């Protein structure tokens, strides 16, 4: 899939090389289309350059919808680089244009574009708010994006919105809500045969499992996701959502929590979950991992030791009663 977008980007660049004599609006379309392909292909610097070149040409043509689309994608690119203030301004400008043209009498293809932009821009702005720690505002924007996406019945827009809503729920500590959004999105991706997007949903579910004290499940899900991406390519979703932790640092942290033998076993088990088996496993509830003795904190070890000592004393008292000592105030050890 990644190679497919790379091929389209090369085709777009070839058109651009011969586009100087095109009418300004057609050249703007070529610039923006190639820029969007490059976003997915990973060349975000070149993508931003082409989108910025298209913007004055779209403005010259007077098409507010195309301007809103470009502003939204430029805002998204700036947000990915952490330039939240500039990104917010561009995304708010895009939303303002969409409000102005909402009742315009566009032909059907333009109306579909309007709905797509109306679903994507709130998600991009919500990602900015999430990055700024405004979780409630982010959730409202993601919900707005999902509503527009469902009106359009556009699967990619729905997948973006559900993923973003899961991140918002997770940031607020609502792991149950996050799982609900992620399982819905995972099911939708699988129904459409979008294995790469399914892999990114598995990564996000792995992060939830890790936070829910189930590191073995997290390892299995990450292994299954890696296998899917190796088999199907990187796809497109990674270009539009903040990807869940999945790199070597994340794997090392999980490795330290469960030990080498358990990690290797969980990783091998996850890699063996091919296709629908990985999805079935992800959709199946699994209890949290018990805390291994080697992973107990000193406080928990102390509490466990005190409990064992208490049980032994009670057992001894049953066998050989002794005179009771004066009662002492009860001492509790907080967990």
C-alpha cells in the first residue's frame, strides 16, 4: 500500500513538471493532489511546499471549498510538527470558510468534498487541542468529525474519528470508552479489508492493555500489528492520526515488566495470530496479568510478608494458646 501512494506521488510530480502552461485552477489541483499523496507517502516537507503553492491559485480562482481543504491539511502538517498556534489558526480559518459555504449550491462531487473536509478539519483541530491538554474540547471536535463522517458514510473519515475519540477517552482515563471506539474501528477496517489500518488499531489496543496492567496482552497485540504491517504495507491511517506507542522503547518497557521468557512467548504468540485470528483475539476480553513476584514493589512485598506472618501467628495460636497480651492499637499499611 505504501508503494502505491509512492507511485501516485511520482506520477503527480511528473504532471507538475509539465504543468506551467496549465490554467491556474488546474495547476492548483495538480499541486494539491500531489501534496496529499506525499503526506501519506511520508514526505511531509515536500507536501507542505506543494500545498502552500496551491493556496494562492485556489484563492485566485475564488473556490472557497478548495481553499478550506488546503488550509485544513496545512494546519494538520503544522500540528504534526508541534506548531500548535499556527496550526490552530489555519484550522479555524478552514472551519470559518466551511460555515460560509455550507448552504451553497454545489454539484454532487463538490458537496461530497465539503462533507469530507467537514469531517477531517475538526479531527485535525481536535488533535491540536489534545496535544495542548484540552481533552474535553478535543472530544467535542472528534465527535463533530465523526458525525460528519457518518453522514458521508466515508470509511476513512470514520476510522480517523474513531481512533481520535479513543485517544481522547484514554487521555481522560476512560479505558472502557477507548476500547469501545477502538473495537468499532477495528471491526470496520477488517470488514473493508483494510489490514494496515487494522494494525494501527491493534497498536492502540495494545496501549490500552498496557495501561490496564496487562502487558502480555499488549505484547501479543503489538506483535500481531507488526506482522500485519509487514504483510500489507504501512497504508494511509498513520498519516492522519497520532500513532500509538509501538517502537523499541515501548517494547523494552514491556520486556522489563514481564521478563524475557514471558516476553518472547507473548511475542511469538502474537506473530502467529494471522488475519482474522488477530482480530478475534483483540476483540476478546482478557483478564489483567497477575503481578509476578519479581515485579512486586517493596511496599507490596512488605504487605505480603506481614500477611504471611499474621497467618502463621494465627495458626500457632490455634495449636498452642498463649496468654493474650494487652491489646495494641491496630496498625494498617496503606497500599
